[in-house]
C-alpha cells in the first residue's frame, strides 16, 4: 500500500469491530485491516450494556500501531450501529457504559409512549422512522420513566460514533445519519424534533450540533496524542451509522438500484431524494434514514445473519467453516419450513435453535432437526423475506429497479445470493464485502477534497473492487 493519502477507519458492528487503513491513490482504493476485536455485550445489574471504554481502548491500540509503523494518516473516521447512546456528565466524562439496544427494558415502551405522550401516526409523520422498541426515543423514554441516574445527570447525550469521536477530540456533535436512526430526527427540518425531545423531558441542547457526513469534527486531544504517539490528526464525521457508510460504497452506476446490506441485520432499501412518508409506508413499517449528499435511505430492517450466527454458536456438531456448513444446508429439501425472521421471538432468545423449532411447531410446519435442516430453514426464510420487501420497494420507487446490490459480510454467501436473485427475479451484484469500511474511508477522502460527490465515490469503488453477478 502506498504510504500517502492514508485514512484510518474504525468500523464497529454489534458483535465485532476492526480498524482499517485505506489509501486512495491514482483513482484506486486499497484496504489493509490493522486490528480486529470482539464487541461483547455485558449483562449485569439487571441490564445489558456495551463496553464503550473497551471500544475506545481498541481504537487507541489501532492508532498506536499506526504510529509504530510510521504511517501518516490524513484523518480518522468512526462508524457504528445505530440507536444506542452515551450519557456525558457536567464534568465531561461518560457517566456509565451505554445500555444496549438488545436490553429488554423497552418491551412495551412504544405502546405506552403512544398512549401517554404522542400518537403513533404523529411520531411517524414527524420522523418517517419504522417502529422498533429499541429506537433511541423509546430507550430514552424508558430510562426517564425508570429514573435512570445516568440520564438524570446527563449534560450531553451522544450516539455511539459521536461519543467515541468525543473521547478522541473533546468535541460533541450529532452526526446526521446516526441521529436519523433515533426516531427523533425530522427529515423535513433536518434536525432533531423539539416536540419529541421535550415529550420525554429532555432538551435539544443536550444533544450535539447537527453535523453532516464528510465534516471535520476536530483533532486528537493532547491526551490522545500522548497515548498514541500521533500528532493532531483530524477526526471526521463520516456516515456514523454503519449502514449509511455501507450504502455510500454501493458500486452503482445509476439510480436504478436497490441495496441489501447483509450482516447481523439485513437492511434492504432504495435511495431517494426525499423521505417517503405516507399511509402505505407506515402500514408496512418502512424507515427513512439519513443518507449522503442530501439523499434518504428508504429501507426496512430485517433480522438477518443474527439468527444464523446465534445458531452457529449452539451447533456443536456442525462444520466450523461457513462454506462446509452452507453446502450441507443446501443438500436439504427447499422450502420445507419458513420462519418470519422479524418475529419478536428471534430478537434475543436464550436458544435460537429452540426458538426456530418453537416457531415451526406453532405454525404447524415440519420442525427442523440438526444443523443442516435448521440452516436451510434460515436461508429459505431470509430469501422469502427479501422477496417480500423487494416487491414493496418496487411499489415506492420512482424509477425501475433493475439490479440489487448486496454488500457487507453476507455478500460472501453465494448460496443465499443466488436464492435471493431467484426469489426477487432481479440481477444481483454481490460486493464489496467491506462496504462499511470503504464508505467510511471514501467519506474521509471527500472531507479532504480527494473526491467530490457520491457518484465519483461509487465510480472509484466500482473500478477498485471485484464483484460477482448472480
């Protein structure tokens, strides 16, 4: 990798994280993974938390490695999952590790909020965000109702990528794409909705300044410079929500595409010039999240490879490699049992394998036995769910959709890619696998002036990576 025009990307998912160096030279993009680490849920004192300090420490480790190798990085960018946040006290320090979106404390919170604070229809009209009980609005409402001491003493409330950027720079911002996952951002005004915030007893001033992707937040503090051995490197607000960064990396040639960001979650959608908020979108529970260069990501969240990964942890007799496991699954009869991946019983059950069996019993379907049958059930079910959502997207799109781009780690699953192409009746282009990190790096390049807009980014990405067509 050329030792110039280097960018440092932090890509944090709900199960693991990594730091990556990217270079953009001569219109070609190159990546090198520096570190990889687990992102573990911590269950204690009646709640499920993320360890924000461990994540910060992993970033510091990656930056130390940069310094040790003598790499001159132009900037740093952080993307993470959405909805979760850190409470910052008056002294500027995090008050506690953030509660994780998989904590069950928000069960029933939506219905209670609609009854006591604001009708469901009005919330959707304001935000265009699909209703999920872990959206930040309902997390904050629940914490307020429960007298959460961290929230009661919060001077600032920062979403996860903004909190980590704050720990590096001392600057508090509210990045647009991750804020859009909160169900508190109004896409018409482009800012957090004051009425929604005040409905749960909070103030707009408790959140950072609204900041759009490809904006410099600040530079590393003297403390971080000392810890890492680096200088005053700029930290850029990329598309802080990992899906927004991933969609920025879709190597589309024109607007006639849909995307499927396939990872722990499967996020299927289209890119639009403005939010789509109407009776049909609320009926189908679609969401409008912030995109790049003023676009909106109109999409639906689907519980994706989470189900598969949880089952893999339980299977003691299954092949360790994905390829062998999936090959065994494809030998099983097709469409024997179909689950709804988005049923609440698959959110975080004690045993995912048993949850699948119980669902099939309740719906009078053959109960999968063994890892191969269960895996086939998962893949068949995902393909059928993708078909359903894809057909809905065609209803909403202003233009014809002639290609589905699958990005993220799930794009390596050739069996599921082909099943999706067959089910949806559309050409599927799989790749890049590292879409999130690529989008992160390209937005840093945009901030530095190396690229001008999203379509130049996509052209460069398309010329730099290998994709596979189905």
